[in-house]
C-alpha cells in the first residue's frame, strides 16, 4: 500500500498557540498532545518521527518542548524535518540514510579504478 503524500504545515517552531487542541497528522489522523508518541519512546519508526515533526509545525509543541519531551537534540529534530521536506516520509528511514544524506557513498557507487583508493 502506498503511503499518502505528506504535505508539511507551515513551520511554527518556537511558539505554541495554546488554543490548538489538535492537528491533522502525517497519515491524515487527528493528533492531540495525548496521542503523540510516549515521552519514553526509544524506537523511532517513521510514523513517530513524522508525528513529532507535525506536532511542532502545527503548534501542538514548541521545538524546545519536543526536544525536552523526547530527549532529542535540536539538530536531530531538524534533521527529521529536513528529511521530510526533501524526501517525504521515506527520508526518515534510518536504513536508507546513505541514499538521502549528501556526501555519502552508496555501495557500488565508486567508479572502477577508484575503489582501491579508499
């Protein structure tokens, strides 16, 4: 089954509108603060990462609240956000990082004659 296209909401990273009770998540579901991933989440699957990014963009959480709640660095959160912006939800796949990160080499991507140099 094909994942629905995810169109991020405008970024509201540093303030939270207290009147926002819910937003539409990356899979079209309603997200509230209570339905977000648990604060002690250790296994970050694509859906959970996308939900946290959507919560910050939609104003449910501030960037600082998300980083504190989930023990993330700002850089880690921003890398999730950039991955979504550049590659959609597929960009959040940890097993595919080398395909999406600039400056990294995929196996077999070196030209013949260059392989023994590294």
